[in-house]
C-alpha cells in the first residue's frame, strides 16, 4: 500500500477528526465513566461500515476491520479515560492525551475501512476504558474483547512532549510495573519515620519542573543512564485511623526487582514494629518487543510526515500502563507520538498540537498495513 493511497483516504477525515478530539476534550470522563466518549467512537465506527461491539469490560468498544482477503490478525489499542483533577469538567481533564489516542484510533479504523478492498487480513481496534486506574485492559480481556480473534501482534500510541512529526520507540523498555502494600503502624510518629525510610529507597524522583522533566526524557535516550535501573516509592499516611495505617506503592525497573524490594519493605516494617500486607502480586511492567519495535521503527522512519523516530532505552518511571496486559498475550509495542513540547502530561498546562492527529493516523495505518504483509 502506498502513501498516496493512504493519503487519499486520510486527508478528507482530518477536519472531522480534529472536531471529534475537541468534542471529547470538552467532555472528559473519568475511568469507568466513559459512556459518552464510547458512544461517539461507536457512532463513527459504525458509520464507516465496521462491525462494532460496545460495553466490553465496562465502556470498552471493539471494532473489526476485515480485509477482502485472508491474512494475519493484528491489534491496535487506544485508551479513552481522562485524568482526575480538582479543576475541570466534573473533576476530570484530558491532560494525558487520551483524547488524542482515541481519535487517532478512530482515524486508523476509518482509513483501514476505506482501504479494506485492498487489504489481506484483519485489524481488531480496541478502545479501552479505565487505563488510569489499571483496570480497563483486564476487564476487556476478561470480557472476551479478543474473542474469537487471536491477534498475532499489538500496537498502540501514547502522547509525549516531542515535536510534531517525531516518534519515540521503546525496544525492550516501556513503562514500569507497580507494587502496593498496606502498613499497620504503632503510631503516627513511628509511621512517618518508617515512611521516610521507605522513601529513601527511591533512586529517582518525580520531576518538579519542565527542566527536570526534559532532563528525564534525555536520560531515557541513554542506554546506561540513571533510568536504566531505578526505584520510585510513594505513600499516604492515615494518622486518624485506629490503628494508624499507610498505603505504600513502589515502581521499579526492571520489574524483576520487585521480590527483593518486597523483602526490603518487610525488613523495614519489622524493625519499626509495623505489620505489612500485600494485596496481590505486582502489576506487570509494559515491555515492548525489541524485535517488533525495531522493525516497526525502521518502517516509520520511511513514512511521509515522520521527521524522526527516537529510541528510548529505559522505562518511564512516573507512570504505569495496562497495555502491558495485552503484551502479555502477544508481542507488540507502543510508540510515543510527539504532540508538541508545551507542558508535561498529567500536569496543568499540557496542550496538544492537533497536527499530530493526522501524523499519528497516517503513520499507524501505514505500519499496520505493513505488518499485515509481514
């Protein structure tokens, strides 16, 4: 499939996709509450003539683009929920870019639908709720989102503070997992002292300024940089509870470190006379297939509108990503889509250059078509 063929279908969609993004942005919905967003998505996909399922794992939407000929099956995933904030519509705002993820997913499905007479194979496009709470992917998978399909590879995008036209690939890296513990403490003062000791386990911290954030993004591009191996902790103390309690979380890379970190938490708790419990196993890290990521990045570099594909050699330490659960079912990768360098994701002031929508639609459509032919 040529770039000209993709462009002929994509170009007439650009204005409507920007309008859809603005509509979703005006009405952000928290994790598990994405009813309106899911309705808008399903309406567009049905209008494109696609087979659409709704209410999958909550407000999840699954659309299937069937090519004219038999072939491989791929998965493309987008997330729909907004971030909880004090200032925003009903306490929510799209300051992480999921509105862009959703609209790019719609555009990819629509372009593929317009080209399906020339396509061999199938693409399952999944619009997932509740990514911010790490609940949506599991709920969709448990509800049969991939039934009766068996995708061979999975792909996704996430917005990032990079120039429009720039992507970032994460071969062998991605996002860290997440471990959580509950502490019952002998008192508030003892609890604060213990939490200070737990916080000292951290080898990195969340960036407090745009400059620190830029330094962290640069460090991700360094194979042996400070983010190649890290621990990041956090906690919340309830001094009014009886007994006094605290919730603790730990993110670490690589995820194989979690058993040793649990041992360290148990030791610190015992020394402080505290009781520690873990509600379940650590949530898995999202690890992108090195082979598929490198192959996909090489293809993206040849696409019109793609100025560069950077390589990130370490995990983002300050966020998790439940696309990890899809990647536990099949190999795949997530790319960072440059949406401009104004602000940081999850922070007030984060804005998106809407030209990135068309770049993402064209690049991901070209990639999926390429992988169908692999």
